[in-house]
């Protein structure tokens, strides 16, 4: 019997939008721009984001927020 990989959590655009208090379209823009990695499941707008990609995105946002704060002081 084949080994089963741990089930990884995948987030919908709506879940991510709610998490960051932004619109679904903003999340789609992040995906199109490449700052948030996602996989296209089916159709032209049905994306999912895995946990690792979401964590990388959070780190990216934190770093950019810190850099902006440092530049403004």
C-alpha cells in the first residue's frame, strides 16, 4: 500500500481575504503579481494556497512593513 502524505491545509481566496481583511480581488492581485504562490484547481479563478506559501507571504509582508517603517523614520 502506498504511503499517504500528511494532508496539507489549502486556503481559498476567500479565507485569505478574510484573514487579512482585504477583498478577494486583492488576493487575486497578490497571486497574479507573484507575491503569493497559488495553484489553479479548476476553471479560471479557482485557486488554492498551501500553508507554506501563506507563511512565506506573511514573512514577506512583515519584512516589507518593517522596511517601510524604518525608511520613514
